[in-house]
């Protein structure tokens, strides 16, 4: 009996995690509206009772926020140790496309990244959170450039506002618009991309070094599935997770074009 296509299995598992995790988050009021400028800077309302509700949990700090580094190391290890039969140039092109999409959406796209443009175009404001809890709007350019604002930049603050004492500074963030779940987007793209690479090893003999690369790939995939679950349950509104999911699937589909366009 032939094994099921790993790509279809991964897609089904990810879809189920996002769908049921989102339903759970609504039914049990576990998610945090990250677009709300007045609460997003505060600890999650469940951070004392739910381990993964804290943004400081190790999975979020050391894995999810550095996800593309993990994917890159895993892919390069897998590719470098692959038998010649599956070490194709198409795979490198796919990785290059996926990396370009990641950069365009999260870091730079002929200026501000796509996610920042989407948030700003849907009514987002560039806001700075002060230690007092006050939220101050500043020009959007400060968010696009991720500039640090200090108490010495008095022209940016209302005259009636009591500024913090000492040498305080902070980095403003775009809030109030539609904040596409970047974590869901990247987790979907990364997991589907990695599973697509790992599946190539299922029908070939493995050199010893390649076995360790496959084990690493399996571990990273499992961690990504767990991170998808925790994000689905604890962060972003349902619609923000839905748009992150759709964009992640579309981004993965783009990485598949070289495989389908390559000469047979």
C-alpha cells in the first residue's frame, strides 16, 4: 500500500490545527487581539495560568521568532547531505523564492514590508506605548523604519502629556489596522516548504549524515506544528489568523512553480 503524500498530510494537519485552535480560542476567550493598541503591550490575560500564552515562553522567543533561521539551517543540512538523485537545482530555487517571500512580507519590499503596508492601508496607526500606559500616535514613517523614539523627541508628544522620567526610549508599532498574523503566515509557509523537501528522502537510501538531517527536519517540523497550535489558541483575532493562513498557503504554492515548470 503506497504511503500518502506527505504534502497533503501536512496541509491537512496544519489546516486542522488552525481551524480547531481558532474555534477553541473563540469559545474559551483565550486569544489576544494584537491590533488593539491599548492591550497588546500588556501581558496576555492568561499568561499566569497558561504557559504558552506568555510571549516570553522559550518556544516563541527561541524558535518562532527565529523561524526562518531554523528552516534555513535545516534545509541546507538536508540538501548538502542528500543523495545526488534528489540534490536538484530546483530545490535551491524553491528555497530562494521562499526566502524572498519571507523578506518581502516581514522585512523589506521596495520600502516597508508587505505586512506593514497592509496594516497601514487598513487604518493602522503608528503608536508608541509609554511606561504610564499612555498610547501616543506618531508619524507612520517611524514604524516603517523601526526608529527608536526617546523623551528628547518632545515635538512628537502632546504638550499636556507627562513624559517618563530619566533616559527612556521605545520603538513604535503599527496598531489598530488589520494585523495579519505573521506567525501563522510564516509557520504555514515554513512547514509546508520543509515537508516538501523532506518527502524527497522517503524513496532513497540515506547516508549516515543524511539521517541526522532528516531527524533535524522532523524535529523542526514538530516544533512548527506546536507553534502553530499555540498561536492559533492564544494570539490574533480569528480573521487575522485566517488571512495569515491564506497568505501562507499562497506563498507556498508560489514556491512550487519551479517544480511544475521544470523539464520532465
